[in-house]
């Protein structure tokens, strides 16, 4: 939704000038960019504040997820000498649903965006909100330090950051394989994926806005009213996992891209019919034990039966492979239903905290991993317990991120632009001083 930029000029009229007073005034209001007032008011009334709260919750959980990555057994950019089983369980618990939830929430946002924008304007906004941050502050400032620390950790480079920095761009290029940036996307693969999914799904999203599309959505909503029918969404999730994971191993592959695309489309149709949300509310508490049981099943498959989820083991031991993909699909769907259903039930309200935090989500996401690695690079070397390191890194990196956002980004339009935020509007009041 476009935020109007308005210039208000208050000028004295001729009669008031002649009388020597300024009580009579002409009010001239020039609106440079605006949308239909009725459309704007309706869109504001339909805003889902529970989705905004859930977005804030998700970014907080991603923050703690990456703070825990220092201590799990899988490779990462910087690692602690010792591992923690508790941190490993925490990372595994979030891994199945945190990014799918982000794409689902992005799909919800796209539904509302296309209610007040043409397809061209929607794509323009996607470019400004996703590609501009990625290929400006992301590529030139936030990603090179991450690759530098990764190379140092793995013994692939020795030297200062200034010596390393030019090599990042010597190797830099675009490729057709996800995440579409080589050699390093860091955590900003999410922006590239989201843009690719938004672009690819645009014709379908436009169709779903048509009368035929609305009829199809109504049929799906009526079907979801039936008890347990929402769980049939497991079918496409499982099919993607089962058919693609064996071919595309590791993180951020085409298997992930298609999987997240499905989550995005689920989110896109969610606000189209109230019956979807009512179904999620009804099934939320049922999904909590199902999600926990499936998480325990994942642990048994990995630690008990020896399945290797990272980077994956292809189609070998086919029965175990299919069972693992099914369990992960159940986790993804059940956790998403639980969180969206509970937030719709209890969090559909607004306050100043929500408005501030919701605007900060994208800058916070962009900044968080670089600052976590910056602090963690020094703290993991301390001779102290893992919990202390986790808390110190979390607190210091959060303070640095919040300070950078408040002091360097939020207040200045050029910085807001490169971090994908809407620009602040300005009003000028000009009065005759004579």
C-alpha cells in the first residue's frame, strides 16, 4: 500500500493581507502519491495483527537459532570447541518450521499487497524490498565478513579482512542454482528465494484474485471446514520432500525452493477466506502433540536408526528415507498450524510495541547473523561454560543490532531505502511571517 507524500502549504489570502492579519488562509494540499481512500481504509481494517506478531516472534526465534549454531554438531561459519546436546535439540526443533513459517507469512503479506497494487507495482516493491537490500548493503557490507570468518574457521584463508575483501568479489557471480548467489549468500539466501518465489507465483496469485480463482479458494475453504481435512496439506509437502530431497542434498537447493513455494502459497490463500483461519484455530491444540511426537520420531530416526539428514543420504535405505521425509513434513505443517492458529486466537491486536518491532523485522533479519558472528568469533574462545557464552553472545549482539537499527537505519531515509524499508514522509508548513 502506497504511503502518500503530502506537501501542505498554508498561505494567507488577499483579503487577510490587506487587513493586516493572517486569520484568513488558503489551505493547499498537494498529494504526490496516494491510493483510493476507500481501498486504503478497507485494507487497514483487514490487517491481520496476529500475523504481524507472528512475524516478530519468528525473527526472535531465528535470532536465538543462529546463536545456538555455534554449539551443534553440524558445520557452520564459526564453531565452539565443545558441543552441546541441548543446543543441538533446540536447533533441530526450530529447523523444521522456522523458515517455512517465514515463507507462509510472506505469502499472507503478498495477498494483502496485491489487493491494493497492480502486478507491476507489486514486482517493483519486491525489487525495492528484497533485491535492493540484498545487492547493496548485503553483498558489499554484511556478507563479506561472514565468508571471511568462515574461511578462517575452516583454514581456507589466513590474513586480515582488508586482504580478504577483494577476493569476495573476484569469485562473485550469479548462477541458476539456488540460492542464485555465488560464492556466498549467508543468511540472505532468504531474500533471493522469496523474490524468485514471488516472481514465479505471480501469474497464479493474479489468477486466484479472479472470479474463477475465488471460486477455487471457496471450494478449498469449504473442504477445510471438515474435521481433519487440513491435514491433507501433508500430501504436497511430503511429495516434494520425497521426490526432490534425494536428488538435491544440503541446504538451499531446488528441493528447498519448491518446499518453501508451497508454504508461500498456503500463506497466500490463508486470508482469502475466513474459514481457513477458523480451521487453523480448531486444529491448533491438536497439532501441538502431533508436532512434538514427530520431533521425537525425527530424533529416533537420526540417533537411533542412523539416518543422516545433513547433507542427506539420497534414496539409499529408501524406507528410512521416505519415513524421515514424512516425519519432517508432519513437523512443518503441525508447527505452522499451531503457531498461526494460536496467534489468530490470542494476538489479533495492535500496540506501539508491535508497530515498532514489525517495521524493524527486515533490517533486524539482515543484520542479525553478521553481528552474531562478530561477537561469537571472540566469545567462543573463552574458557567458560556454553550457557554463559550463549547468553553473552545473545545479549551483546542484540544490543548492537538494536543500536544500529535505531541510530543508523530507522531515522534516515537513505538507510531505510537500502534496508528495504518504506521511506518516511515529510510535511512542510509554510506560513506568511509578515
